[in-house]
């Protein structure tokens, strides 16, 4: 376990995540939609799968309007009719984001579980696991969250995965293991990277290992 001073340091880190965590999720969502999106759109145009495009537009429109029910409904139709499509995966990410924003984490979790089960692109599957692990961690299902993170392999998400792993280990009362995770983020990223700076700040808040 850890003493009162370390508990105060942990509280500082938790406060930071509470304030900025949603911005991290927004960045992840943007990456999820943008990565390969143009290529995926062109593919569906070439194969004349207009239905996927129409449904995806319906998902985006409903999300922009903040209508979680319509967003999830359109996402579900796309998932049911074209479960192997890249657009269905991105629609599920949007559904998860809108649901989370409305405080409906069970619905968000369901969408992310669908992503993990159906995504053909390794990066998208890993991104789904990353966000799902974050939701599970919020529910204090730490072991399940760490198990999800252990399956991630995409180098593009290594820093984010390690950073979240550190947060979970810290919440479990394992500051030394958390330090190692944060150090991995620092060592594997550039000085100017936001995550590098965030992990460095967390290391400084934790102080030297004892």
C-alpha cells in the first residue's frame, strides 16, 4: 500500500484526468474516424455500397445534433446490415462517444465491445480496447481493463495504452508498477509530445520509488 503523501499525489493525477480525460477521448475519436476513413470511403464508393455511406451520414448528423437514441439506432442498422464494413466500426465509435457524453456508459460499452469483436483493422480494434478499458477502469473493473490493454499491439497506441495502464495500476494501489508504465511512455515518446509531458508530470507527482 502507499502512505498519505503518495495518496495526495495520486489524487493530483486523478484530478488531472478528470479535467482533461475527455479531451484525450475526443482526440482518440478523431483519430478513429480519420484513420483510413478516406480510403474506406473510396472503397465503398467503388463497390457501390451507397447504403453504408447514407447510414454513416445519418450517424454523424444525429451525433452532431446530440441525439444519442438516433445515433445508436443508425449505428445499429449499419452494424446489422454491413458488419464487416469499416464505416460500421467508425459509426460504433461515434455511438460510443455520444452515449458517453450523455452519461450512458452501458450503451457506450456495448458499442465498443462491438468494435473489439468486429473491427478488421488492427488499429481500430486496439483503439476500441483502449477506450473500453477506460470505461471499465471508471467502473473499478481494473483486472478486466488491464486484460484488454494487454491485447493491444499497435505501435501508434503504445504510449496511450501504457499511460492508461499506469493510471489503472495506480488506482489499484501499485505505485511502483504505475511508475514503470509512465516511464515507458516517457522513454517511448518525444519531448514535445503531449503524452510525454503528461506522463512526465505523473512521474514527478509520484516522486522517487521507495
